[in-house]
C-alpha cells in the first residue's frame, strides 16, 4: 500500500470553512467542526480558522451558531441564551466525544 495521498483523500481532508461578516463589516473565517439539529433548529459547532497548523491554539473556543431563515434567506447567529447553549452544547459534546473517540479519563490527566 502506498503512503501517497490520492486527490480524493486530499479533498476529504480539506476543512469545511465558513466566512461571515460581523456587525463592523469585518470578515471572520471559521472551520465547521460539526452540524446537527436540535428540536427542529439547525446548529453549527465552529472554531476560528487557522490556516497554518503550527499556529493552532489548543484552547480554541468552540462557538455554537444557530442557523435560521428570514425574508432575505439563511442567516447565522451565535447562541448566547444560557439555557439553549447548555442544551445544544451538551448535544455537540456527546457527538464530538463519539466522533473523536474521547474518553473522560483522558481529560482528567
């Protein structure tokens, strides 16, 4: 078996990026880590995107965004309601633990 990456493998390895404009007109790019639906509402778990892996921050903050629609189309809001954030955050926590095979004992060290 060859250790060479195929074009299909390279495409799969590309991050899912999302560029949004904030209230001040500044563009911010995020990497989408996961997406799910909770109680009929779609949510994204994102982290600020860092192009150079050497600059990755181990303490990068996971941001949960709610996807909604209005007359102008689709939009995204950062979830800031504490109750909603806890509920959706718990769903993402469980999904990411399963996705990355995280064991609680690994976190306690």
